[in-house]
């Protein structure tokens, strides 16, 4: 385990970023740069280098249930899904499936394309969907990827180009879930040729996507090459090769772009990225994606002081939400008063601005009542892009008598610790763009593996979530969502912080910064223009 304790002196650098953020906002800096350029039409022999923060442990996460962010973004270039999401239209559109229809409340039939070739040269057929669906379910039975499929039920190939999949329900947006990178299609022959599900993560010569796997040099890079036989004639890959490098220090990733050693520095803390606004050597990209950052408290079986509601309330009172937002969003947004983003159809302002006001003395009184009048030490777990937010929290909580130690591991360690509840506090958002059957995943018993959240629920909560998902219309769902948020508020189960912003620093000549679910970067659409 890698424990990184960030001391109070670090606050000076955060304050500098906060002041720069304020200047950035005052000069008109804002959210821009993603999903706004026309599609590329040219091909070159050039190479695009993308600098990620962490090296994944596998390149085919759905095969092992280890769906790390970096892994899934690389995997998205290698594979296609049954369906895709069109940001411009705001709807699910065909990809490997040309059409789909619900046969009954649990079974959906997909008609498949007949002109697609897999990486091994064999044609894409219904059996590939059957195999992939079994992989999704069996390797991910305890997380949201696999839990949407009916237990012990296989997809069925009706013929070579028609397949029927049995889901746990026909929740309103379950088909939109199939647009996620988790659901890239592979064939059994490809996986076997790589040595099986465990080995394919190291040698992912799989899929029918716009790029093919070339090499993975541990500790250095992953290289992909354009698929010259790609079935989609409307797609043109500008770059012949995609190279992914891994550098944990965001400043080093930015420097790589400035020097020309990289074209994209992904997952840069927004406040840090904002300091490069107006720098002609780079371009800053900021965008929201239907996700609010939430502060969650460990309330599981191994919980310590945060199992006490008075401690949770004390933490809530001690935090300065305006300061957290200023650093976390560079002043581009305002503190969140609800669980959803303000442009979400289910948004409710459950809190008032007055309720978000800081009350250090009130926090101290609650800690005294809880038996921690002499002080309390807690541990926060997070990735590097969350660290500046934690430093603000660290200073806030210190004034109330709470010492906050920060653990900033790499992505693989983070996933392991977070899923095991190995923390007191954790900041993580939930992708809540629609009524997915996995929404409010941090509470649902069906999902025993999830990153963050209390992994704690009640019959009342389960019923509220079910009613929200299956409400007859959006207006009713909005009303039911508010009732559930009031339940969370009453027990301080989590705290809304600010809308999640993804930030990147890129080569100023680049266009085609497109996104996938959860604001993931789509590496296949970039071009110079």
C-alpha cells in the first residue's frame, strides 16, 4: 500500500492554483473543447501520443472485472459495441447492431451487421455476441457490467446475424449502458489465440475496432495501429499509430505536451490546467459529463469513526464548499446543491446555499458529543487529480480538530482499496446521465463491487431506488429522486461537492477531442486542423 501524507505546507500551492482559477474565470475561461468538432476525413502516417496518469494492469478489463479508466479508454479503440451514443443527437445509435427490439420485459433481440471482420480475419457473427455476453456476466458478476444480465442465462444466437440477450429488466436506459466501453465485442477464437481470458489482457489482439493492438512495453507505453480494414466507411483515422504513455505527475504530463513529446495530457486537475489558459504552446480542454463529485463516508463493516452520524455531520459542517469548488472546478461551476448536475432532467436542489455555509464551531460540538473532543485522525483515498481537493479538506478539517491523512495510490491500487472499503473518506462521482439500472450503485445490494460509497443499504433505500428507475415518466422520476436525496441528506450518507470536470492539456493544433461514457477520452477521433 502506498501512503502519501500531504502536509499543511502543501496548501500554499493549492491557494496559488485557486487564485489562478479565479483569474481564469474572470478572463472568460470556461467549459469547452469536447464533442464539438466535425469528424475527421483525412488519413496520415503520423503518430498521436496520449499521456495517461497511470498504467493499467490489463488492457481487456471486462475479461477480468478490472475495468480501470485507462484500460477502458485503450480498449475502446480496439473494439466495437452493439450500439453507440451520439452526443449531437443525444440518443443511442446502431454500431454492430443495426436494429433491436424488446421481445418481452427481459429479452431484447439484436439484428447484427454482416460486413464486419474481427481482428483475426474471421467475420463477426452472433456467436461473438453470445461469447462476449457470457464474459461480461461471468467475469463481472459483482459489478454493474455483469449484473444487468440474468443469472445463469446465456445470450442466444437465433441465426448468424440475430442474437437475443436476457437482461435482469427492461429498465428505461439499459440499452444505453451497452454503449459503454465495458461492452466491446470480442470473439472466443481471438481470446483463445491470446491464451485465454487472463492472458488476453496482456496481448489484446481482439475486436473489430478502428485500431489494432501492436505492443505493450511495461512501464513505458502501449502502441496501437490503425485498422486499415475497418468496416465503418464513414470513419477515418487521422493517425496511423496511437501511443499511450504513463506518468503520474500531472506537471510532467503537461511538460511533455509543451516539449512535443506528447500530444494529449489527460486527467489534469482543473485548477492546474487553468493556469495554462492563454499559453500559446498548449490548449486547455474542460468539460462536464453528468457527474457530481461526492464525498462518501465509510459506513461498511470495517468502518471506524465515520460510522457515527455525528462525525459525518461534523465533517459536513467543517468543510468550505466554496473553497473546494474553487480548486476542484477552477471556479467554472458552483457547489452542487443536489446529487445530479443542474442540466440533468432529475436535478433537485435538495440543499440551500445557507445549509452549505461553513460552521466550524458546530463541527467541534458534534465531535465532542461523539467522543472525539481531543481530536480524530481519518484517512482519505483518491487518485492524483483529486489530491488538490483533499488538501483543501485537510486544512478545513484541521480547524475542527480532525487530522486527514491522504493516500494517493495508482489506479490499480485505488480500485482494490476502494472496492474493499479501505478508507474513511473518499471523493468519487457517479455517472448519472440516465436511469441506468445501476444508478445509485453505491447502495444497491446487486453490486457488491463498486468504487467508493458506503456499501450499505436498507429495504427503504432499495425500494426508493427501484421506484425511481422504473417510474413511468421523467417528471415522476424527478420527484422520486428528490425523496431519495432527502433520505441521504437526513443521515448525511454522502455530501455533494461540485460537478465533475475533466480537464486535459493538448497540442493546440489538435481537433476531435471526443468523449465516451463518464467523460472518458475517445482516442480515435483526433486530427490536426
